[in-house]
């Protein structure tokens, strides 16, 4: 199922799903189906992944004319981040593609050695923004604004000490994150100032439930700046795959429904280029993951 958070000129943010290239309001669909459904993504995730199969079955049994009064054309809605306000920090994974480890060692304060365990950092909920919004570059803080396309995993149920072979049972779905980074804001090896500024986690455009993605470890991901391709790789090159990450993270802390894991970026970031490249006022960045979609954002200097 392709889920999204959206709004119209007449509504506050609401939960919907895409059906026949139209946006169907989830709560309204529940009303016509006599099956109460929420109008918030986190509330839906809290119902458990099993609810997706039930909703899918209800959709297949619903006459098409029933959708007419609860649908919008795609150009009638504003698409928001799938989870506008995460309950906790986004979990970031650093140096999780081999070639990115090498390029980081050339230009940043990393060793070049392959990590033996996942490198974990976090991005506050206030970093989240949606497609077609501005990435704020605070010139008092940074002159080195960089891009990082990533596959993001959304957790569907509480997990502690999860074995890697069971990890996919804890996944609800996937989305795209551009892990914006201010390379000149690293502090003694700590990354949160570099990674955690407002608008530094464009997310979306939709959340795709795991049944729609046959193999999350074979998805193309790419990124363009002003129409020029900068990154192009595949999740099969993850150093620690999703199973590894869920196992490791669940040892460190309890994973909960709605938690978001940004799985890392491949090579091609601005800091790794010769000469280095950064984003400036008016630059347009497009981050794409196969099977999910593209998020587009414009840099705004303040």
C-alpha cells in the first residue's frame, strides 16, 4: 500500500492512500466501510502491520463509485512528510556503503577502515520536512551544505534483542530521506550539529508498506542537484543491511512503532568530490529510491 500524509486548501494534515492514481482519505474510507480508521500515520502504524492486509482486502471489495466522494486528484493535494512529527529522533547510520567510507576518509575526519559495527547518530524530529519545501542553509552556521540520498525504514512493532533473521517482521514500510549534512559543523567527531539542523531531513514523498517492496536490498537510489546526477547506487551495496541494523539497534535500545532508520548513503556526496561541491541558495536537489519515489527540495540561504 502506498500511504501518504496530505492536506488540501480546506483541511488540516490527513492520512491517505493512493488508489488508481488518486488520493483516498483513510478516515473517510473507514467510514464508508464501517471500519474505523485513523487520520494520522503514526496511529495507523500503532494498529499493527496486519491492518494493511485488512485495508487492502476492503479496498478490493469496495465498488469504484464509492471512492468518488472521498478522493482527490494528485494535483489537488499538498503532499507532506509521511510522518510529519516523529515521536523520537530519526536514527541515522553513518558510513554504511563501502565506497562512501573511502571518499569520507579522503576529505573528512574518518579513518577509512570499514566499520565493524553500525555507526549510529540521530536527527531531531524538527529536521523533518516534506518534498517541495525549502532546505534552510543558515550561513551563520555553515558554508558546506551537502546531500545524502538514503532508504529509510519505518518500524512497525516494538522490538528488543531482535534476531537478524526475524528483523523483517518488525518493518512496517519504507520511505526516502535526504540526510542533509553541514560538513563544517562536525564537533570533535560528533555529528548532531552537522546532521540535526532544522529541515535537514526531507522525507517522502510517500510511505510504501513492506509488501510492496519485493527486496529492499536491491533498490536503486540516486540523487541530482540542479538536474545533474551526483549519486547512483543500489541498496545491495549496504555494508550493514536492514536485518543487521535492526538486530544491532535493538540491542542498544528498544525499537518502537514509528521509529525511522535512515540506512546510510552511497558515494557521490559533495564532500567526497574533487574539488568539493556544496549546495547554495536556489539549488534544487532531487533524491530518489526505486519503488518509492522522488523528493524535491530547494536550498534557501538565511
